């Protein structure tokens, strides 16, 4: 409780981001700098994730989306991919009780039919257990690729047209947005990328159209509540115009 007040007290009265999206990057570099295997970086990154979810919950952020595994990350060695999948199972197994207790609602964005079955079972359990929760919406982007998401969306719209449920003239931004994995959710206001890389890496290409981007040089395993607060402060100092003029 005391911690909660400390963090929020130092944030200004400007609006908080309603939806924060994070590209959690730099686990490998964190490990390499310590002469550790990359997998140890992923393990350390799990602790950051735990802290960041907790802080978002305390700050009453409505939506948090984290990029956990991309459709391109299958290119990595099998041992690293396996480790990442097992780590996710472990994270859900360890944290589910507390997340559920804190009223967090978990979602998975991405094609999780293609991930190992053990992982799917754990995810289904988490989704099922938290589906009626009303607190923080916590999206885990897993086997997620924005281009694939858009392709899937186009396929589902086409199917509706072929069934006669929709006419091509009905397609607008709303229809497309509602057929993405994030249907019914607001777009991210703040996109954070850790480890200094200035790229989007196929993350939420549609949804980040007007997100404020904050790139932190801090590697993900070193990213914690203080860095999150700093990113939110930077967001609060931005002038969001959405193509209009400053008021
Ligand atoms: C982010 O850290 C985790 C995933 C992409 C799964 P990286 O593993 O990409 O770390 P770096 O970029 O090699 O340092
Ligand atoms: C983006 O990080 C994917 C995740 C954080 C899960 P990468 O490390 O895969 O991105 P690139 O390869 O540097 O673009
Ligand atoms: Mg990386």
C-alpha cells in the first residue's frame, strides 16, 4: 500500500495512459554481459514482468499488453524457444493465484494453437479462471505477429462477406479493428520498448497508429517500477494532437 502511494504520488495529474504496451527486449544482452547463457536473461526478465504487472495494477492502468514471443522468434535455436515456452508455463503456474486474487483478467493475443500443448493447457486454465475478473486487463502477445493478425482479420472479413453477412461497402476501420485479436479493446496510448532498439518488430502495427513511443535503454531484466514510472512521466509530458492542432 505504501509502495503504491509512493509511485503514484510522483506522477503528475496529467492523464495516465489507459493502455500500456511493452516490447520486452534485451534479455539476451543482459545475460551476455554477465557471461551467462541467454536463457538466464529470460528467467531474470520474468521477475521484471511480475513487478511491472503488479505496478500497472497498483497504478490502476486499465490495459497492459506485453510482447512475449513473436511469430519471428521461432527462428531462434530450439533450446531457447523451448525454454521460453516452459518459462511462460512456469510464470502462469506461479503467478495465476495472485493475479486472480488481484482481479486481473488475462488474455492471449496471437496464434496459440501453434505452441506446445503443455503451454496451451496452462493458458486455457488462466483464461478460464480470470475471464470474469474486472481489474487490469493483461494481454500476453504470444506467437504474435501484427502482419499475421491483419491477414487473419482479412480472412475472417472475407468469410463473412462470402456468407452474405457483410457487404464490401460495410468494411471500415471499425470493422477491421473489431476483427483483430484486440477486438473491443482501446489502442495503446503508450508503447514502451526496452533495450534501446528503435523499431516496432511487427508488434501491433494497426493499434499503435497514435501511441506515444518511449524507448528505454534499460534492458528488460533491469526494468522495474521506477523505469515504468519514468516512461509514464515522459508520456504525460507529450503533446498528443492526433493530426489536429494544439489546443
Ligand atoms: C526479449 O529479449 C525476449 C524475447 C524476444 C523473447 P531478447 O532475447 O530479444 O534479448 P536480446 O535482444 O537478444 O538482448
Ligand atoms: C521483439 O524482440 C519480440 C519480443 C519482445 C517478444 P526481438 O528481439 O525479437 O526483435 P528484433 O529481432 O530485435 O527486431
Ligand atoms: Mg531482442
